[in-house]
C-alpha cells in the first residue's frame, strides 16, 4: 500500500472537538451501539497514544444549523464530554479546538455552490453559516470537513448487498466524482473565508482506496455496511476513525493499539500495515 495521507498540520496532543454530523459519523441505531461511531474509536486511539480527546456533537443537516445553533446531544462510553448545551458553560467557553462538519452524502449530484433539490440554499452556503457561528464564538478554531462515504443506493440494482460489479462502481464513484465534489467544496469554503483554517478529512476516498487494494479488498459489503444508505458496521467506523485520527491529530494512530474482536479479523491482523499506508 502507498501512503495515502499528508500530515500537513502541526501534530496535536489535546483535542476538544465539536461535531456537526449524521450517521456517517455516529450511527447510534447500528449494531454494536457506540461501536458504530467514530468518536468512540477516536477516544480509545487517543488514550493509547497518550493524547486527550473530548467532544460534543449534534445531529443536524447543515442548513438547519442557523435555526437551532450549537447543541450537544451525543454521548459515548469512555468519551469525555466537552460541553453540555444545557449547562452554564457557553459554547464560547468550552474551548473547542476544532469543529468537524459532516455534509449529507446524497447531494453530490449537483455542484456544492448549486442549490439543494428544493432550492433552499446551497451546501457551501450552509457550511459558511456554521463556520461563521463557530468562529465568532471561538476565533481561531479549526474547521475540519469530514468526507463521509457516498450513498450506495444508486449503485444497487436489487436488494442489498451489491454485486461485485456494483460494489466496484461504488468505490470508483467515491474515488472520482464524489471526492472531486469535496475538493471543490473545500476550495469554495476557503475562498469565501480565507482567514479560517479549513481542511478536508478524506475519509471516503482513502477508505475506498484501501478497500480496493489487498488485503482489505477481501472484505465483503456486509463486512462493512448494514444497508445501502449505507450505514456502517463497527469495522467501517473503526477504519473511518483511523483516517479521522490523522486529520485531527496530524499524526498516525498508535501502532500498538489492541484492535478488539468487534472489528473484522482481517483488519485486526493487518492493522499495522493499514496504519503505515496512511502515513504521508
């Protein structure tokens, strides 16, 4: 495997993250409960690496954020709560170091500056509203764009799971047009807010690269996904957390992390090689 990520940010040891996301980050209804969430795995990786990780998160489509403002309604076993929206500490006083933004994964059939299907704003406009709120409250906060994997529905002709041919086309889309959409999305955000640190965490494209190469190309769709939405299994969210760790901390995940049995044995047995492949 070739190195897939460039660690262009200064390595960090302490992270306080506010996440605005959906089920591509936290699939709380998934089998395994907390196991199907990225923060659950991030906290354990950070602890093993001698770092700290605290977070607060909320489910919302980005374009709804302006109406409700920052909320905190996520909690995970073993993950430090960074902020309680119902408490006496304001968002500004929570000292978040980053905000992680997770766009919808089924709007990429139009450009990021084009209106949503109902003409109610644009993906870039919705993200800028979020960025303006969080940077006003916490100047200097880092904005991380989480590239969740694409909707699989258009690639499945019958019932889930997809055929091998359909699965290959799905990965090709994640690596091609879908990833290109995110690159344009981030370029537009940076152009609109040049004084804000905005970076892409390329989860989808990196994982599709890994999953189409040996040895992870031996994993089946049902090893990774529950349906064609596609909600992931613990294995998928664990792999996503490895990419997110690099994007968040600016360094590779700890090589001595003991991957638990809830993760597919193929990933467990090749963990060191997967981590090495992420190194830029």
